[in-house]
């Protein structure tokens, strides 16, 4: 039995789809029975639990050959890092008590760094907490999600402008959540050694200029990147409902990206996905 946390999200749903396509038994953990109806219809077992409920999550993990694990963030939490650390402690406790055989944990590029990385610091903490209790652990460290462009497609359609906190000409690794889910499912099926790290990227590096060009071709109109200053990160994210601390952490992360302070621990061993930027954006549009 494979257990998937976050089955209603982009990466988790991709993990489930890949496992079910290979006729594997899957148990999805969802926060309400309603969210599990679709997966139940596709043949998955459904467990209703919250990462904050250690006993419920422990029960859902029991008998698992492998667990795909992430910590759903509550960006409205005033003490955001502390809140995420508590969630990772809960997850680690459930892994230890359930004796799950193998954990595949969704971390991030820069997950090996202890500070200066914004919200990635919570994933660094998660790597350590889970690594201390899991029998076997595979840590996934993907780069910037191509899917992060989805929220601004409306602005692109409306005005032909692509808002970005990344310098328009700056190339950076980006990956589709479809590739993340596929690679995660492959790691679950393969099992794992005591500990391994899988750093991930898409088939190529891309810039906001290239994102704008690809969207222009898809939409049949001119699209221009609009480079917003990093001083606008906090007010922008707070307008989305993020707490002050969470918004400031994202400012720290974008600043670190702009200075190229966040990177892979072992860039020569990257696992590359196959979904191109154009294909990912076309699906979003």
C-alpha cells in the first residue's frame, strides 16, 4: 500500500495518478470525505485526516510500503516558521509510530541550507526531523514550479503583461508538477536506501522572457514581462492573505534567488523532467 499526503494538490494528485496507472494500491489522505470522492471512484482508498492530528495520520500511515509526504502550509499563520516546524514534528511522529517503510518527502532546491532561504527553511527542518526517524527516506528537491505562473495568467490574458519578481532575462531551473509527481511515484515504487537525495529540474532552464514568449504564442498576442521590485513582494503577498512573517520570508527567498544564493547541493546529479515550459503553460491556459 502506498499512502499519499496532499492528493488534492498538484504534486500529490500526479503521484496518485501515476501509481494508479500502474495498478498499485493507494491510500489518499484528505481533510474531508468530500475531497476523497473522486479518488475513491478511481479505486483509491480514502483516509480522512489532518497533519495536525498525529493519531489519525499515524493510523493512515500504518501498513504503508511507501508514503509521499509534504507539509501543507498555512500562509495565514502569524508565526509561520514555528507553525510549519510543528507540522513537520507531527509528521515525523506519525512516521515513527506507524513504522512506515519508506518516506518520499517533497522538499526544495536549497533544502540543504539552514538559513537565508525564506520558506525553504521549514523544508530544511523537515528534512532533519524526518531523517531522524524514517527507516528509509528519499528527499526530493525540485526547483521553481512552472505551475507558479498559473495565478498571473489572468493578468496576461487581460492586459498582455506578465508580472514577475524574477529579472526578465534571468534563466533559472523550472519544473512541472507533473514531472515531480511522476518522479516521486517512481521513487516510491523503487523503494530506497537508508537516505537519498533526488535533486530535480525541468528539461531546460527558462527566463520570464521565455515564459512571456511562450504565453504569447499560446494566446496569439504580445506578452511583455513586467519586472516588479523586491520591495513589492511583502505588500503583494499580504494582499493574498499571507501573514506578515510569511510575506517577509518570500521576500527573503526572492532576494536569495536574485543573488543566486539558492542552488542545488549536487548539481551534477540532477534528475531532469520531460515536460517543457510551453506544454506546462498550455495546460494551465
